[in-house]
C-alpha cells in the first residue's frame, strides 16, 4: 500500500519549500539546475536504493496492460525529461560517451524514483536544440511552454551510452525516436528513423516499447506535415516491419490536427499494427518573450485540447473496433485531470509538467488521490 502519510509529507515539503525555491528563478534556470542534480544523483550508488524506497512508498503496484506493455502503474514519465544533452555532431557525442560523461542525465535515478520513463526523443543525428531561453512556466494555469527544439545526443551516442549501462537500466522503459526535423524527403526520413532504431537494436537494447514521435512543434518543421496519411503509413509500416515482434510501436501525435485527420490516422495506425497512440504532444503557441516565435504549451493550457483529441480517437476506436490503445498525455496533474482521460476509457497516461508543479512523486500523489477522493 502506498504510504499516504509519506506522500502527504512529501507533497507539503515540495509545495512549501522546494517549489518556492525552484520558482524563485526562471524556468530555464530551474531546468538547468535539475539536470545538474540528476547528473549528480546518477553517480550516487548509495542513493539508488533510497530512490527505490521512495518510489515503493509512493506508488502502489497497480498493473495495467497498455499498448502491448505490462506496466506496474498507469502513469509514465513522458518523453523530454530524460532525453540527454545536445551535441553539434556525432563524433563529439560519441567522444563524450568514451570519456565516460553522463550524456543522458536522469537515466539511472529517474526510473528508480518515478517508475516507467520514456527516454528521448532521440533523432538520427545529434542536435544542439534552440539557443537562449527555451523554457517558461505559467503558474496560474499550471502550464509549461518550451522550444527546446529536440536537443539530444543523437541515436547512435544515446544507444552506445545506454549499452554501457545496460545492467543498470530499468526492466520497463520506452525509447522515443523523433523524425529528423528539416527532412522533407520521405525516403530519407524513413531511412533516418530506421537507422536511429538500428543503433538501439544492434546494441541489443530491448526497450519495452518504441515511440515514434511525428509531432514535435519546436523545430524548423511544421509537425502536421509529418502526419499526413501517406507519410505516417509509410513510416509506421517500415518501423513495425523492422522492430522485433516483442517491441510494440507507439506513435505520438499533435493536439492541433484537423478532426478528420485523427480519424484517418487511427485507420492508418490500426492497419499498420501500431499498438498505442500517445495523445498528445505540446501545442504550438507564441512564446512570452517573442510573439513571432512559437513554443509548445503543456500542462493546464493543453489539457482540454488533449482530452478532446483522446475522445475523438476513442470514438474512432470503438466505431471501427480497432484494438490499439490510447494513452493520455496533456495536463495530467491530479485526480480530476487523470479522470478526464480515464472516463473516456484511457488505461494509462503520461505526464511531464506535473513534475514541476507537484514534485518528483507526482505519479504516486495522483493515483492516491484517484483511489481515495
Ligand atoms: C521541456 C519539454 C521538453 C519536451 N521534449 C519532448 C521530446 O523530446 N519528445 C517528445 O515526444 N515530447 C517532448 N515533450 C512533450 C511531453 O512529452 C508531453 O507530451 C507534453 O509536455 C504534455 O504533457 P504534460 O502536459 O504532462 O506536460 C517535452 C515537453 C517539455 C515540457
């Protein structure tokens, strides 16, 4: 049984002490500090067991089978938190791995603390991401906004790094691979996704699921261009054919497509044996600093839109008898927002922004509220 007194004390400490301190500085600075802390935590052998104890005290085992994966709990940490640092080339990223640098801060400590984590997004080639201030928070609506721009070490270095630490990887984790931004040629896009995937497979890494991210709004691309019927079909077909049967394919989609496009995508996913759809990624809106730039909104400001998308997908699923699962993602921060997805028939959800507003044991808090409210 999750320890409710432990959760309540943790929540109080986070709300009264940790969060005010974290929120004193900018979201950007807080993000950088948290990555530093994770890098340090990953190195502390003696603390890993304590993180596991925190996890066990906060979260009941509540198994759910979703998208072909047996999860210990219905809440997962979404992609984008444990995704690694950026590099301007593959040689530099591989050299950092060889020097023993931690290029994916949180890879060891976060799964121990929060449970299932989706690592990534990783792209075929490393990316430095966007310069300057790229993360904001809107406290009133409990939202975040970011234009990190798919900063990541690239799939080859990420796979090499995870391989080095294979014995320390969690039993259950996902890998999220994003299509290469700026690539409009479909053959090249497909080739780069398959190459990225191959780096993980040839290192004998066996994630519990593989998410194909066709919906990142913070790059040089318009993500809706990746989510056309033909493109999505070809990509999903290629990836499913390439994946071992034991690794199910999930796809992560945008929150702002035309309603009919969701129906088309559901048909494509069903026909190409995609096992789950993550609804949704962030919603592009002008940034607080520069209205001519857009950045992905998440948390409270995304929630209603993401729920509406999930509702449309669930409706299509039941109309046509599709067997793939819908995974809620967007503003899941408490019992009410969790139930908004659950009452549609969504069996599992992902969260990111809730970590910022409710602290590291947020999954335990949400599920405890769901069970006791
Ligand atoms: C700073 C930041 C970086 C993110 N990076 C990624 C990413 O690399 N890949 C991805 O699929 N989603 C990424 N996301 C989106 C989240 O996975 C999630 O879909 C979104 O934040 C909505 O969930 P939330 O409302 O619980 O935050 C990112 C989100 C944030 C806030």
